[in-house]
């Protein structure tokens, strides 16, 4: 394929707009159309990038010029949209997770398999330069055999009532944790077999009433006995904080750093630097790289990675963690294989 | 008391020698005598500091000039030596832990209580400037309410057969973990109520045969629902690595840093700095400060902290972790109170 | 102006390609045409972004659709191209410096003034987030009165014969130093009045033969008596190293950091992280921001900054430094005003 | 010599007290006596360490038990005290600089030479672990050939009137700069041949009236053409800041770091850590190591380093810088050899 890939974006929330901007900037893609239920948003983005605007997703998917679509709608609609896009024969990039229940994920994956279309899931950390380099070094044996995986994912504090509402509807282990579970599988090169979780609604009162948690800690055991620890928090008052570490028999790798801007202030109360405010700033390069990977694979007729099975496997860990929080049960019924190695 | 405190050191391994050096340097103390079964060691250290040498601990404890003693013998002898020192009416500084079994600890504490002598336990992190400042800020409300405690303690790799032998005899959660459990209680200002542990003998083969673990991860829940995560490893190929973090509702504190010497090399393969080789280098200031605190308390007729109850409480967490590793059981029968706040 | 700005790029070396890529990605601009003497390069870039290709600069400037042009040709051709672009009535973005001799700069600026077209010069550091924030804080009084400006600019080592050839033709203070001189003026908010330089050909033998220098140190005095120190080197074996510091009466600001990727390796020989390889990686955001600023100003009918007078003033410092190296003379005949405050 | 070295301390200001404390703690030395014109100080320190107190320096030097003396009196009295100590046949440790005028230094050195006593000068940076390791690596060829020496020495702000008075009496290049000039010679392994200085009284008004400077920048050229840049400031509002860097043909070494305590606070306004307040905290290890080196050399009958010639050479650079500030003259009449390599 020598022409730029004609592609559409379904959903124009924060992530949809990021994807639209990147697709408009990529010479190997052509942003043909966008869709949002909010007509104003659809037209605003369409005008900005010279694309067509739709307010119904089936109109977008029916656009005859499209060959691929980015699904960035609300999480609970992902599966439905994946199925429709597969039925339309489009290559699919879907934000993570495909669904919140395993049966919905399986339904979507089955539709994708039947249609034979490529599907990439938005685990953008796999495209972050620091994670990519860590993966490369682990595989090159730089730290010997990996024996412990550690991760911290802390979202910045959400002061608004709407944000708190979203937390009540959400699930800490799925919303926030799947990225870490994907990294656990990818960097360690094997599946998580056991999960034990503790957690609590330590900050948000309404979450406590709804039975949710805003802070959680997981211990994991991998297939070969290696250990994993993941901390998840909704409550980093100081910003966005993602740190990942792999300890091996011959060394360790630390991924992540708090400092965003290379500027330090030396003041009478100490030395101060800033922190990443949130994920779009921390993973700006990764979001561009993941969508370029998708476009390149589709143009080359190749299947991209991470795929639906990776999404499913990370969801399984998240569901096991959720279950463990209630029951203490720690076994994860693992059925997938890690891809993208 | 205006005269320097006359004090002895019982046991001249690594820790005993550190204490002897510090006591000899403190103007408010006078190192009167040292004891070691190894006569050569006793005489070497005694000559260096102008002290008397004993080869039997009861001779040391019978030294009429002594008013206090530092017990730095092998861990399994601590309880016996504490009891003898208490019987001799001496103020006691004992290396942690007092014992490996709760009943032995209780026996020693009971002897101390009966004799009415002061007892300080060697949790030197409580005297490290960074931990001290963190404690001060937490109490001042700088991070709001503490909701998550995190700790990493990684010992450097031990290549020798003897070292491996010591590992086989030891217990990861007691030998290495008690420091973190003490910090958990001290920094969070409350007791640990639940512990869940995973672990494995991932590096040392002989340890696996003996049923031991060289790497472990713990999840903990505190009395008020706050969470804790502790990672312990015998296998840091790169050096000694102690990092502690407290996340609060309004901020976080990170204690520890890998860099020992403020020297960075800028080379074609990147920027490199060194790492602390082991605990004597990392906690040099803390070891001096803890023994000074002990000497000052004894001279002033005050009871020092951390005391035997702190040792007992940290041991309880370690024992619960050991138990959890086998059974999955997670309840900690907590009976103590945190001191030193 | 509601349509995207139609713009061309003249010169397709490293910088011309960076500008072309950014212009193609900006929704508010439209990359209409590119020009390079090397026909292959012109067609490759034109095809990639759907633009027209020219192999003569006058053909590009004569393109009727163009409203603006980016001049990224060889430095010694900048002045000629600026004059031609001004004659064509185009808004001009010119890579720094406009010329190597003050009379050539003056000729170009005179042509620009006569044509009344906007001219922005490629001092991209003024758009780097860290420098921008530093400027903002200095003006807000965060460090009191600035009293010392410090800068290090070290280019990575250039192993090839061609690179060495370029060094022989170039001038350390102009090629490399103008960025620091621009930052000196901009951050301190005043002109440099005196310069004293030392330097030597300490690494490249052929440079020594040609009378050039590969390492230089400057002391500067600003109009109000504040001090400045700049180090320039062609010889950073470890990568690209730009650090800038402003010391004020109430604090200091440090801009820059060596680490590119947030990944640290913990190995038996220490902790290692990478370094920025060269300027495109360090200033990726700044290059995008400066061209967006240019496009936005032109569309809004505003004059962008930094302008030709800023280029001229920085060149004056560089020429004074060059002169000082030979004669020890330190007076700078300053005639300009700092813009962009 | 098997007995501890009997030693006295002359002068009990900040530095004298540091030396007294270290000597009292060293098993290989015995602090026999201290002297201070302030009788109270003399008795307080003497009592603390069990030493004799004198209020006249000649009484101290006449103490029959002494074999060595630390001279930590006011700078303008150093030379006189060195001469008297030499006449008394004592091994001498003298705080830097021996004198402020070259003829006084020469007089003292001549007395020392005549008496044949050992003399060590208090350039404690030569004993700082980071500087020591840097020196070792440079000599091992780790950075190729050193081509540029860079240094920053910033003293913390001095708010009191007395402190300002001291500044008026002092000389920035001598008081503060000699340490950097010593490091320049030591790390580069050769002499400084040219110096050019700029400076100003940018902060302290009274200093300006007295013709002094509180901030200065120097450019230096070494014997083999290598370059040097030194920044000196009395005005670090944020603390004590010593950074040194050597750039070589194959890499660079950065010595120094601002952070004192390994504690970082993560707050909504960024990440903050502390700074070294002043030199006793930054160079605590170095002060102990230098005095131990002196004691060991004297006990072993060896001549310690750095010696009087090192002091003289660093003073020459400082004097040349002072002269350059007035006249622009840049030649340094170098007559010494670097020792301690």
C-alpha cells in the first residue's frame, strides 16, 4: 500500500482527540472522519484536521473510504464498537480494555477472529522509549533472570464531583491496573499465576459507600515462581507517578522518573523540580508511536501487537485482583500467551 | 551524672566493632571493656581503644566499673545475654532482634522489667537523618494522613559459601525485614494488623532445599485500614538498596537514594554513579546517633527508645509473614503499642 | 486568516527536514513546497508530505501559493536567501545565524525592513519548556535580581573526516555559542557589555593547524555589572550536553539535565542512565513550538520573536569573543535591545 | 611510634573545634591541649575532651607533651603561629591559607624548612571521597586527557552584620577560591599559567564601598593549554554549593551534588529535597580523613600532603586573579610543582 491509510476516530474524549491529532500529523495516515455523539465536538475536530464529522458511530463505520478505525469511546461501549468495526471489515485500534467482563471481551475477540481483521489494543507503555529499552535489555540478558517485578501507578487527585462519580463507577484494578498487568506479562515474559490484593477507600468517602477502593496493593506470583508487587492509587496529590522496576539475578532496571521539565529551582527551602501532571504528558511519545505502529502494520498487511489476547490476559489479572480483595482467593486461571516479545 | 558513662561491648563481629569505635569517639562515654570468645579479636579491639579485654561474657558483665553494655553477640545468644546483663543491673543496648522466638523475647523482656534497667534495641533507622526528618514531617501533617507505606530492603549478593550457609540458617523476614516492620510501625504511627507474604528461593539453590526464601513480598494492612507493601531481597547484584516511601492524602515522602558518592562519570555508555555497598556505609551516621542516644538517656536516667516492646512488635510482624508464606493466614495478633512518637 | 498558512522549506539538511515534518503535522500550516539542490532529497521529502519539489531556491520563492518560507540552507547562504525571500514579500523563518559577518546580517535585515515582512530567527531554546519556565520565573522575581549567568554547550564528538572539515570551516563562538549568547541576553534581560575568551584546539589536530579552537571559555559582564560564564566544547565524548544556570540574589535556576530516557540500570558497576545524543532529541519540543509560534504570528499578522535584532546582538557577542581570543580585547560595542521579554 | 600522637589545637573557632572533635575520636591520636584567647572556649573544649586549656598560644606550644599542633587561628595569624610551632619542633597542620601575602607564606615555609618539621595544609577536598575517586580515575585514564576544569564554589548567604564585616576584610579569591585553585592543580596535574577575572560587589553594599567583590568568575589556562573556569559567590541564598567538573577527551567527571539528606518530598508544588547548609556538613568525612592522614604521616615519620608549596601555588593563582580584576593582567608567575599525585 503506497497511499496513506484512510482512517477514522470513533469517540472524541481525551484519548480520541490525542489519536486524531497524531493521525493528522502522520504522513503515512490520512484522518478521513471522526465521530462523536456530541455534534459540536465532532465538527470542531473535523474542521481542525479537514476530516468528515459523524454523530453516529455506524455512520462512521459505513464511510466507504475508511480502511481502519480507532475506537476511543466509553469503555463499556468498546466491545460493541469492536464488533461493529469487525463486521465492517476495518482494521481496529481499540483503547484498553476492550471490556470490563471476560464474556464481553470474548465476544468481541470472536467477532474480530471471524472477520480476520487486525486488532491492536492501546497498551501504549509498550511503545514508551524507556519501557521499550528495558524490554530490549531484559531479553538481552542485561539483568540475568528476572525475579521480581515492581510497579507503582498513581493517578493525580481528582477534586471534582464528576471525577469522584467516575471513580465510583470504575474499578481500580481494571481502569488503572491493566497497564501494570500488561507490563508485568510483557517485561517478565510470562503469565501471572497468583494474585493477592488488599485495598481500601482511604480517601474518597463516596467510594467507600459504594464498596469501591481508591488504593490497592497486589502481590503476584508468576509461572516460574518470580514475584510481583503492584501499587495502585487514585490519590497522588503531587501529580502522575508511574514507576516500574524489574529486579534480576544480575542487576535491576528502573523505569520512570517524576521530573517532567529539566528545570530545578534552588531556593532557601530546598531544590525543587516539577512532576508530570498526568498521562498525556508522560506518554506523549508512546501515544504517537503506538498509532504509527498500528498504521504501519495495517499498511503492510501485518497483525499488530499488543492484540486482543494481551488485553484479555491483563483483564484476567485485574479480575482476579478484584476477586481477591473480596475473598482472599489468589489463583488466576491463566489461558493466554504473552505476545510481542 | 557528669562523668563519661563507663560501658562495655559484648561481641566483636561487624556490629560490635562499629559500636566500640563510636563509643571510643564519644566524649560522653568511656569504653571500659570488650568481650569476645575470640581472644585475638578481644585483645585487638581493647588495645586499639585502651580498654580491658575479656573472653567470657560473664567476666565482662562482672566488671565492677561497667554501668552499661552493648550486646552485639550472635542473634541466638541475645536473649541470654540480655538476661545476664539485666541481672547484673546494667543498662542494655541490644542489637536487633532480641530473639527469633516470641517466648525468648518475652523471657528477656521480663528479666529487664524485673531489674528495672533501661533497654534500647538497635533499630538504627530511627536515627538516620532522612528517616528522622520524614517522621517529623509526617507528624507535622506535611503529607496529610498517611495511607500507604512502601519499603524495599535489598541486601547485596553474597557470593561465598559461608554467606550462603548463614542464609540457610536465617529467616528473610526476621533478619532483613524487622527494620522495615519497625519503620512501618514508627512512620505510620500504628500497628500492622494483617500480613500476606509471597516468596521464593529464586537465586540460592541450597536455600530452596532448606525450605528458605531469598526474595519475598508482603502486603500489610494497618489498624486504621492503611496499606503497606514490603519487598525483601538477598540478591541485589548492584549493592545495598534501602528505599522507603509514605504516601499520604496530601503528598508523599521518599526516603533513600542509591548514590553513595557525589561523583558522576559521563561516558560514551551513559552517566554512571556508584551505589552504597552495604549497611555500614549507608547508616554510618545512624549507628553513631543511636549509641549516643543510648548513652545520653542512661546518663540522664531516662528510658531510651526504641525499646523491647518495639522489638517484640516488629518480630510479631516477621513471624506472621513467615507463617503466611506457608499457610496464607494473614491475621497478626497485635498486642503492643508503638513507642518513640 | 482562517486557512492554514501555505509555507515552503528552503534547504533539506537536518534542520530543513525537521521543519518540514513539523509543518506537515501542524493543522494551522500547509507545507506547499520544498527546495533542495539535491533533487533526490527534494523529491523524497515532497512525496512524503504531498508537497511540490524544487531544486532552485528562486523557483521555490516564486511559487505563487507561498505566503511564508523557512530558510534552512547552509549558513553562508542565509543572508542571500533572506534578501530574496523579503523581495518576494514572504514571511521569513531563518535558521540562526543569519550571517557570519555583521555587514551581511545588516544587509539582510535592511532588506527585511524595507519589505516590511516578519522575520523570526531559529533560537529554539526560547521555546523549550524549561527555558520558557525559567524566563517566566526570573521575571516573576523568583530568584531576586539575577547576578550570574552560566552556560555549558557541549556538542558530541564528531568522528568523521567530513565533520572535522566542517569544524575547520566553522567558528566555535558563532556556530555553537550564539544559542548561549541569546539565552544570556534573554534570561538576564539585558545586553552583554564585555567579553573575554580563552580557547584552544585541544582535540582536533587539523583545527589547530587552521587556527581554530574546539574548546572555549568566556567571561562576560552585563550592562548592570552582572557576570556571565560560557563554556563551549566540540568534544563531549558522552553526548550532547546543554546546561544553563542563573544565580540570583534570592535563589538560582538550573536548566537542563543529561538524562534522555527515564530508565536507570542498576549494575555491579553502578547506576547508569543515558544521555541526549544530540540537539534534535534534546530540543524536539522546542523546534515544534518555535515553528508553531511563527505560523501563528504570521496568520495573526503579528511580528514574531526572536527577530533579526536578536540574531545581530548574539552575533556581536560571538564576534567579540572571537576577537578577544586573538587580542584580549573585551569591549563589546552593544547597540541592540533585548526583545521577547 | 606505637603510642597515640600527642597533639594540640591552637584556635577554637569553627574549624578548631572540628579538628579537636576529630582528634579526640581518633584512637591513633591523643588530644593533649587546646588554646584560645577566649578562656571560656578553651576550658569548655578542654573539659569536653579531657585536655589541658591554654589562653596563650606560646603556652600551648611550650607544652612538653606535645609532638604536633593544629593551627586553626585567624588567617592573618597563621604564618606567625606556623613559625612559632616550627621553632618548637612540632609537626604542623595549618588551616589554609598560610598567609594572605606571598612574602608571609615564604617566611613561614622557610621557618618550616629550617626546622625540618612536617607541614600539612587544610585543603580538605583532597580527602573527600568523591574528589579522591575523581583523581584516581583521571590518573587511570578514564576520561582520556583532561582538557577543561570547571568549578563552582558558592557560600551560603551571610545575613549578619558581623559576617558582612568579615567579607569586607576578606578576599573572595583567597578565602573561597584557594580550594578551587588547589583542586585545579591537583585534578589537572599541572600548574595554572594564566588567569583572567571579572567580578563585582553585586549583593553586599558595604563590600562595594570597600572595593571588594562578592561574586567573581575566572578563566584560566593551564601549562599544556587546557582551560579552566571558576565561579565564586558569597551569595547562595539556598545553601552551600560546591561543584567541580573535569572534561576530558573521552568523558567527564562531575563531583558534587546539592542534596544532603536522601529524602524527597512529593508535593503539589513539585518534588523537593534539601541542600547542604555549609561546608562542615558537606566535607565532614574529608575533615576527619585529612587529620587522620596528618596523624598517620607524623607517626610514621613521613611528610604529609598537601604541603606548603601547594598552599603557596594556590595563593599565587588567587593573587593573580585579584590582580587581574584590577588590571586585566593574566600571567601567573608559576614556580611550584603539584604534589600529591
